[in-house]
C-alpha cells in the first residue's frame, strides 16, 4: 500500500479579495516574490508558501511536480479557497502548470515566469547543487566562510547572495542550509527537470520570458500552446532568468495588468 503524506506548507498571507498564490523556485523561499506580493495585496488576497523541502515547510523524501501540485491544493483546501490564480517562477512555474493541468477547475489564471512545460537538462543546476552540498559538508562557522565555499561553484555574485539566504545558524555555531538537500540530491535529475503533463488547461495563461534568458526557446512554443491553448507571451528586455529581481517593476506591472483583465 502506498502511504500518502499530506504536508502542511508554511506560508505568509496578506491582503483581501480574490486569491493569488505566489510560488517560488528551486532554492528559494516564500519571500522571493515579496515585492510582487506587496503590490498585489492592495487588490487581492496573496498567499506565499514555502515549498516542501524549502524554508520553514516540512521535509520530505518525495519531491516531484505531482506531489508539489497537491501541496498547493491542500493549502487551498486548508484556507477554504475554491479557486485561485497562480504565479510561479522557474520551478514554481512548473508547479503552477502541473497544478493547472491536474486541477483545472481550481484555477482562474496562471502566470509562469521564465520556464516552459518541457524537459530540461538534468545537469542544469549541478554546480549549484554541488556548492550547497559543499557548504553542508564544510560546516562553515561564518557567513563569509560559507560564501568562500560556494564561490568556486557559483561565479555570479547575485546568484550566490540569493542562495546564501538559505543559511541558518545552528546551536553548535556552524551554518547549515534550510533546504533539505538530501531530497534535492535524490530527485533533481530524475524528477525536477521533467515536463509537467496532463489534460490541457484552457484558462488564461501568461508566460513571461527574460530577454537574455536561455530557459525559453521558440522551438518549444508549439508544445506550450498544446497544453495551454489560451497562452500569451511577454518578453522583458535586458533581463535574465531572475527577471522578477532584475526588472521587478516591469515584471510586476505585466502580472498586475494580466490579472486585472
């Protein structure tokens, strides 16, 4: 018999009105889309969860898009929400897509930040994963030391600073990582790089691409349109994969305008 374990995600909630759930990406937390959440909360009820194995949410050996989509549904049920719109960045975008494909009746609109419903290279984040594992095994006694451990694996300063937001000071004076890396290590290549799948979602869907990002390629847009026949596409020039940080004002306005219509 397969045991189904329901995880209770930790979340922030602000504002009132129709529900919008903000879903962060891999290695992130419920605070990643805080700027967007603050703007949306003037008109909507905004829920920002920590995903399983991230932040303050429970740890689980199981980690795939079906499970994480169910986590979102369970959160909605706990909050008494019959319907919501979803905004997800990167892995969070894949979770939003999987939730919409599995539970179309639960979602009004979907916004996906810089990711498509396709399979990605299993080694795409290998350096980042190796770097976070190196911090765990290196048992740094300061944030500076953790930064130095990560440096050979992640060259970009902004990316390192983003990842180091996951540092947590333990009682023994050493720094650890909030992310449950054991599960990431076990599931990344064989689960988290996979494409979402299911019956097409016929509700309004918006894909936002960073103009400099390599995550969205035009040759895959036919598959995107098959699964999301009412999809629209927006490009933010001079932005990479972290478009919600690099061009936050433009990113936030595009989403607000889309949800308003």
